[in-house]
């Protein structure tokens, strides 16, 4: 088996296939975690903003139940991998979607109702542990966060122990399906029984994903603060979006603040967006210094559910995963479970909701 892309989806898929006894190689154009997966806020949660009220309204309660259950399973799969000796600062935290203005309160109340109806550990709370006023929040209990780069490095180690191989600095140029899949790289041709394209957006876009998945970029910074760090991970219910969590370091905790998302290609990017994030942090915490800043790009789908499965209806050996909607730690793990089951010929009840060939 060949997997293209050494991010969360690619490495998790490769690891599960290797543990199932298959020979697996991963091709990565740059290095492990160099793309979106290595630059995420790394919230490991089934709480994806106002996802469940949207899903219930557009796809129905059954789809919302499936999406939530899949992401809860994925969250625990990440926890299980982390428990295999991956030092990635994994820790359990509550996750909140907070209303930053009075008019957003009905939105978060509706989300709490619909998420609970979908079987998630969700409830509305009046008190939100943030140093500024809110109008309540949806709280998901028993969620988690981690250090994305260290987690990906740990998956790579587990993959090597399972017999898989990773080829960094190997860019895939084209892929073809015949009796075997043939992946053309800048170092030669790789042939495999199945190929998985886990490359943010499939570079072999015969499934029309360029027209069905939409890119956006968001920005993050880390700050050293004199205040106690926030107890949980947070995202605002409406624009301007602010995502907040803290991250442990040797001498304490860094505050992470993100947001300022926009459609990819918008020229109004940094440094103004970083200045607005820094101003938000300084307005609500005693910021001693800004330590880091970075940005990441991801793709979203029209209905909010990733595309996972066959590249197009006629293929049987080419598989894709895209459209994680900035929730790749769990959605990428969901994709890995679905892809593994498909390749091994196992039925998965989630597959119709996430199908890459759905209309």
C-alpha cells in the first residue's frame, strides 16, 4: 500500500494498515507534519463549532449522530495512540463554543440541544472560564488537546515499529490506476495494490474536489502571559472567530490565540491579522511577550462533512480524504479509520455520510 502525505490522515492510515499486516510506504514531499497537520491548534475534540445544529438542519439528525459518534471514536483512538508512549502533552480538557455577544446566545443554546440529541457530551453553561464577558457557551466534557508535531512524530515511530516506511522529500507527481496503482514521484515510480491520497486536496483531482472543497487560511500566535492560563479550549460562536487554548512549556504555559480566517488568495493577510490577534490577547490577558506566530490552510465542504473514500465512482484502488474543515485531529483520524476499513474490505456504517462520491 502507498499513502501520499505524512499528516494526521496519512500517518494514521498507514499505521493501522501496517498493524493489519500490510506492507505500507508513505510518500511525503517535504517532511513529517510540514503541512496543515503540523500547524493546527491540536484540539482533539468532537466539538466543531456550531456543527451539530448545522448538520441536523441540512443532513438530518441521523447524519449528526454519525458524525458525532465517529469523531468521539476518533478522539479516543488518538488518546490510545498517545498512551503508547507518545510524549505529546496529551491532556483532557473541556471544550467550549462561547457566545461573545447577547445575540449569539440562542445559537449556542440550539447547538447544545442538537449536540446532546446527537449523543454528544454537550450542555449549555452560563459561566465560561474566560477573562471577559460572554453570553454562555456549549460545553463538551472529556475532550482533549496535544502537541501536534510530537504526536505526528510518535505516529511515525509506531509506524516504523509496525514495519511501515516513510520517504520524506519524495513528491508524488501523478497517480494512475490499473491492475496496480502507479504513483509517479520525482525519484521514480511506486506500484501498490492501493493508493491513498492524503494531501489536503487530492493532487489527482479526477473527483472534482477543486469545485467541491473550499480553501481558507487562519492565523495563530502564542503569548507568554502573567495570568493563569485558560482552563479548557474555546472557540467563539460567530465572527470574528477566536480560538483559544493554552499549551504547556518547561516554565509554565503559553496562551494560544487563533482566528482571522479568510478565503485563500485574499491579499489582506499578515501582518495586520497577527496584530489583531495580539491586540485581542493583550486586551484580555497580561501579555509579557508574543513568542510565535504562524498560519495554516485547510479545506471545507459545502455540508461540513469531509470527503472520504474512492477518488471517483469508477475507481476501486484510489482513495482520498479532504475537507477536514480545520478539525483534522479527529476528522483526519475518522478518515483513517474509514480508509483502513475500505482497503481491508470491512463494512463501516459511517461510510455513506462521509462518502467522497456523494453529491
